[in-house]
């Protein structure tokens, strides 16, 4: 007796099932691949921002303060900054001061503004140096500011620079009107040109007190060694330029870590084209100061 033949048995189902399974798997594979591609690409067509250094630490975290010394502080601080250049060392601090603080400093300074003067080198006179610095300005000591605004700014500058307030000169608040400028110069004083120095300006912190519609940039013409072939015209607004924005700060160092003058720290103020420029400068020296 012949065995009965099964219809629709294992052999037949295998022939029909494998293609179906393969197709289903393929569908899921391509769906997953396409979904992953969408997540990792901007389907709107706009350029994705480049990855940033230390991206992993941008998340908001609470840091607990640790034990501190007698002259230390009891809390953790965070001051935003951006390195603009290593040659010279220049660091930018967005939103360093509030608009209210800036307005208060300008209000105090307006009362005593006078034409800005220069520290003269051997052979120079006020007459033969006219046009180099055409702003008006005044010196303000935080000890004379009853509102406490300048003291708060000084304290924050000390934190940002890690240089003590006792080494800072009084604030030099400057106003540049249309066409006014400051030709390229150094904040440090070369003893060969200015004579022996009791101390040296090692760093400068500029707090921009106003926006400037056009012009008025702080510029570093020798940044990274550019324009140092002897042909640079000190009247030319060239090199790295920093546009003033109210409340922002700019720190740059006039001395190398070994105490010698950094030739790339040459800087100036481009002419104001539209608007008015206000800036408060804090010069920081390598020796204790008695100005404040």
C-alpha cells in the first residue's frame, strides 16, 4: 500500500516562506537605515554646526564648592569666554557687564571728560603727537564710586584674569565720537623709549560700554605675525578686529609669561564711522598699585 502524499507539507511551505521572510527582513533593514540617516542629517538642507571641543561638558551641572583658603571664595564661578588669539593672547568675554552697569559708568564719566593725553616718548611733545589719540576720557577710581558699580566690575575682572585688584590702575573711561580714533600703540612701556619703569602694564581689560553702529573696532594689526615686515602704516585699521558690543569685555596681555613685551600686542582703535564708542579700560600691572 502506497503511503499517502501530503499536500501543503513542509517542503512546499519552505519554498514559499523563505522569500517572504527575506523580503520582510529587507524592509525592516532599509527602514532602520533610512531612519538612522534622517536622525544624523539635517533634512532641512541647512548646514549642521561643527562639533565643539569639550562638547561633553556643555550640559548643566551643579558643582559643589570645596574647602578654601583664608583669601579664597566660598562659591564656584563661571564666566563665559572665547579665545580670540594666542599671538597676542586675547580673550573675549560676552555679556561681562549688564547694560545698567554700563549706563551708570557712562553717567559718572560724563561729568569729568577731557581730551585724552599720551605718555610721551623721548623727543615727543603734545604738539607733534596730535592726531594719534583723539578721544576724550577720564580716570575713575572705584573707591570714589558710591554706587559700587566699579567695585563689582573690578571684582569680576580679577576673577576673569586671576590677577588681583590691587595690581590694577584706576579705570580709564573713554568716549570716541565720529572720526575719532587711537593709532596703533603698545600699552606696555619700553624702557628704551620711555625710560626706567617702576612697574609694567602686563594686561589690559576693555569693557565696552556702548554698541557702535559702524567702526570703532579694537584691532590687532600684528596678530599671528602679520604686517610685521616693516611696511605697516600705524594709521591703517588692519588685522584682527573686535567690534564693540555693550557689556562685552576684551582681555589681552602686553607681556609674555617671561615678562618681556609681546610685539604682537600692538593694538589700536579704528575710527568711529557712525555712532559713539564708550569703553572702560583697566590696566593691570605686575606690581602693587596705589591708585585705588
